[in-house]
């Protein structure tokens, strides 16, 4: 008896439960996107590599839930439309984040190039340019 009741509950609940889980995961992913967007706009890029790992894990989990929801919700067209809208919004936000990351990368590339130019300029003032390298420290011991 317990098995049949559990099977009946599993038959009714998957679509609704999976949809709820998907919506929760999508909200969490959207919140993470907003947090990362605010950090990128503020210029805080120190944790970019750890962001990438956590984002990839979250997105893979979201994609697995999406596959389950679509597989179970073939009959419920409204559910599929709602899921498509949510995914379209999340992917559009991902494109915005990618543009922000590219902007930060270009800014860092320009800063690095300016630092290299400064280093080359300082080396131009070297008195011993072209001569054999001399010791950097003089020893008082003889």
C-alpha cells in the first residue's frame, strides 16, 4: 500500500515540484548575476576565477532541472512558455555580464600596456645601458 501511495504522489508532483525547484534555482542564478554585475561595475574583479567555477556549477544544475521540467511538462504548454521566458532573461543577463567582463579585460590590458611603456621609459634612463651588468650591492668586506 505504501508503494502505491508514494507512486501516485510521485506521478502528480514531478511537474509541479520540478517547476518549483527550477524557479528557485533560476531566482538564485539571477541573484548571483545581479551580484556579479554590481561587483563588475564597481571594478571588483579579484574573485573572477572563483565566480566562473560557481557560475558553471549553478548553470549546469539549472540546465539539468530545465531538461527534467521540459521532459515532464510536455503536456503543459504554459509551463514551457514560462520556462523559456525565464531562460531567455537569464541568457540575456549573461550576455550583459560577458560584455562587462570584456570591458574589464580591455581596461586591464590598457593598464598593463601603460605599465610596460613606463618600464621601458625607466630603462631608457639607465646610465649603464649597453655595458656589462655591475653588481647591485657593494660589499664592505675585503
